[in-house]
C-alpha cells in the first residue's frame, strides 16, 4: 500500500509545472526531497520534471517521501480531545498539566507522544508537526500538521499573520481600561533560560485585550479577559499581563499566586487559519475548562 502523503490538482490554464507547484506552497526544499528521497511528481500518470509545461485539463499528482517518526519521540497511548481532523491537520483541545512536546522533566504523556501513537495506530505516515505550541499549564486549541509540507504552508501563514488565536485568562486585580493594546518587546530575562521579560532590545510583541468581567473571589479582585495574539513570542500573554501589573492567577513565574488555582489561568478559546490545501477559512471555538468556569461561577461581581 502506497501511503505517502499525496496532493492532486487539476490545471486550468497553461503554466510551467514548477510555477503550479509553487502556487500550492511546495518549497524548493520539498522538491529536492521529492527528487532524491522517494517522492514522485506525475502529470496525467507520467512522471515529469518541474520544467514540464502543463496544459489546461492536466492532472498533477505529487507524492511526498515517507516521513519517519523522530528518534527522540516515543509513540504513546493516551486520550486526545479531537476537535477537528482531516488528511492535512489535527486540531485538539489540550487539557492543562500536559506538555506539548517531551522535555527532560516530563518525558511521557506529551501531546506529541500521544499523537505519534495515534498516527501509528491509524497508519498515518507522518511525524508530529506542532503548529502552535502551548505551555504545559495552558489549555485549549492546538493544531498539528500531518506532514512536513503542511507544516511549511502553515508556518508561512503564521509569518503573514494569517493564523491567529484568542485566549481567555483570569488575572489578579481589576484592570481599569475596558480594552487596550499592549505593544512591548519581549526578550529573555538576564540569568534565566526560561523566564522572559519586557526589554528594549527584545522582539516586537503585540497583544490586544478586552475585559469580560471584573469580580471578587474570596475578597480578592480579579478580572476575566479575552486576549488576541498578533505575535507569538514565548510566554507573551503571561509577560504582557505581568508587565501591566495584572499577572495571571496561578502564574508564579510572573508574579501570580497559586492559592486559588494550581496553574496559570489561561486557555486558548479560538483558532483561525486558512486550510493548507483548499485555502478555505477555518475557525474553531472551545469552552473554558471546568477549573476556570468554577472560579468565574464562584466569584461575585461588585
């Protein structure tokens, strides 16, 4: 059985095969891999080079080389909350307390390891390509590409800001402004390999927030906010909210406290992208998990 990842398309007008392939986001690196590592490009069933001139009505079939699971990624069994799946992408609702990829601290139970096992059981010939990684304690929507080419196309969308995510968070204190943009560069904090901070020589970072609810929980003021990322810096929301003086509940790394919830109160509720093959607009929404819903239910609005 030939289970190589395959793209098939039909040609509407005369064009060079190379140009047609570029219009489908197939990179020069991918073309080299196809040529030398067991891929194949055919036109009307006949193998052709990229210099071939296509005619209207031609059918092009691109078969990519088989992918191997990364040596450092051990396929595992485990639950996956699948929100959407097709031949190109897998969208999950990740629970808190689960790493996106294995680390030296958490070798087992990562999203990547469990997805690798899922791919193996369903004969999906791919390693795991995480499109938007979430921190271990952050929950919500995650997208996985089922092939290196798909990941490349989605990475180009990210560079063009065509993929965007919205989060909901609960932060310490009552934020005064109902909505605002936070534009502040983020870089690594001196002396730390993990912690980030706002600093002049950091990378450009832009977050929008909108207040959903101001409330009090056990005598402490808190704010429920909706946030949209325009850039994807490490710990961006956590750093920006701490910079405003409103760290996330449970985020001890950036000034929050864990006396109410044992993780940072952050959840990716919305994901928007263009399908890597059809270019259709795709959006997904998920509800807040139970721990954050309970915190909002039990809080009192002043």
